[in-house]
């Protein structure tokens, strides 16, 4: 997701982000330690796990100072809120597809969905995508595999 694709925060979210940032900007310098990002976001009830922060490395401390200015922090908050929303939507899609409530989806259903998404996937593309996630060849994909398929 490029910067132009970032969501717009509500006024309340913007205020909460600034307050959480300021609680770690003790000297009022307009920056916080990169290591404080997770704790600052936690004040906004955003749970940032290490693996998510790792994925966001290119957006964190872009100047290599060990600190993150407010604008970078706000962008990270936007990315986290969007990631959480994407995750909620993905879980809902999976729940709908998991008709038997077994915690897994048949790859034939996934194949049909991928064909009809509107993307120009070839049969070979779809086979490759499914084989990448259905590593045991069971013909079924659990939520973690589904998430990997849909979000990469």
C-alpha cells in the first residue's frame, strides 16, 4: 500500500494518535524512539506484533536516526488500522466460505473464487498460488494458509 492509498483517520483517531505519540515524546522534540512504536500504538488499543513491525521496516525510521517523527508515526497508525480492517474482512470471508465450520476451506472453492475475482489469473497462476499454501496437498486450506494466499 503506497502512501497515496493510506486511509484517512477520523478526527478522534488523529487525536488519539497524536496523544499516544506525545506520551512518548517526553522532550517535545517531535520524535519518539523507534523502539517505542509498539507501546505507543498499544495506547490506542492497536496491537503491534514484532512480525508486523518487521514488515513495516521500510516505513520506520527512514532517516536511520533511531527515532520516528510524528508524520511517520501517523502513517504507521494508518497502515496498522488498515491492516486490522483487512484482517477482519478476511476472517469474515473465510467464515462464510467455511460452510461446514471445520476451520478450513476446500481448494476447489478457492479456485473458483480466484478465477472470478476479476484479476487475470491463468489456471497455472491459480494452481501455483494454491500449491504454495496447501503445502500438505490435502485439498483444504486453513485460515493461516488462506490469509497467506490472499494477503501474500
